[in-house]
C-alpha cells in the first residue's frame, strides 16, 4: 500500500466518525444501562466485552510485526502503551466488573470487533511502514514528552473512574446509584473524559494520521455516550446534581 492510498483511507475514516456523531446522539448503543430488546441475539456482557476488546492489541501486534521486527525503541514504547491500555481494557477491567446476568447484543460485539480491528491495523501498520520515521531521538521530542504526560494523565483518570464505578456495587448487588467524589462531582462520565484525554495524548506523542484518527473516533463515540449516560441519570434520579455536566466540567 502506498502512503497516499493509506492517507486517503484514513481521511475517509475520520470523515465517517464526524458524520456518525448525529446518529450516535440520536441512537444509543443498547448495552449496559441502555440495554434494550430488538437487537438480535445477545451474549454474556463480560464475554462480549473481552472478545471485542482483545481484537485491537492482537491486530495491532500482527500488523506491526507482519513483515519485520522493528529495532526502534520508540516503536516498542508506543506498542507497550497500546498493549498496556488494551490488556487492562480487555482482561482486567471486564473480569473485575460486577455485571452478572447482563447481556450485550452480538451485533454490537461484531461492530466493535470491526472497529477495533481497523484501528489496531492502521496504527500498527503505520509504525513499520516505509514512510514512518521513529528514530530513538523521537523519545526526546517535545511532542512525545508532552503527549506521554497527557496519555498517562488520561489513563489515570479513566482507571480511577472505572474503579469508583466498580466499587459502587458490592458482590451480588445490581442496580445503579449516583456516583460521588472527585471528578464525579463535576461530570457524569469522567471515565469517558479520561479515555478521550488518553488517546489525544497518544495522537500527540505519535504525531501520525492513524493515531489522530483514533483520537477523533474516541471522542465521536464516547462524547455522545457520555451525553446519553447524563440524560439517563437525570431521568432516573430526581436528586441528580443539577450543576453536574455530562463530560467536560462547567462546559458540556
């Protein structure tokens, strides 16, 4: 594949993310608190989550290592960041959640697998493409250093918020309560905010088109979902804090 063809594919992918935002604001993916019937066959929520998330690191590794083993330390560090996020997302997080008896449509799992496969392929492929230049000196570039700080900050927020949500329920408990404490006092979904920050940092430290595309897609997916969560809380809890925003403190 030529660089020009690859770039056209990625610009098209970015445009698709933007075009789908209105649809995602109107139709909320039917899993978790938004689960509904009429979306076909459903499987165990934890199993579905593991299957759809493990695709990304697997495809990323295969596409990066398909033709050659990279010698650049920078490439291996970028790979480690991707792998670290997805090992947590695909294995640690779902195995810790208390979602017994919850289901997820197989259709959503399939769409998510395709989405993760494309993002894993495009990011992994780029790192060893002939036109990519990630010499070890990139580790000292201000973009890499700043992006790494942003990435780590977003990951910390994301993991903290996930832990707070997991611990809202004791083993065997169901139902939902209003999350409290920290960023939850300002936004309904700090976990989504943290992940958007995380992949924005990744795009900065990589400074390439596929990483930027993934950051755009992350915001395009999680922004509308955060808004759906926020409306759900307001509709289901009469005492939900009125000053709390959906995603960005004091703004949105």
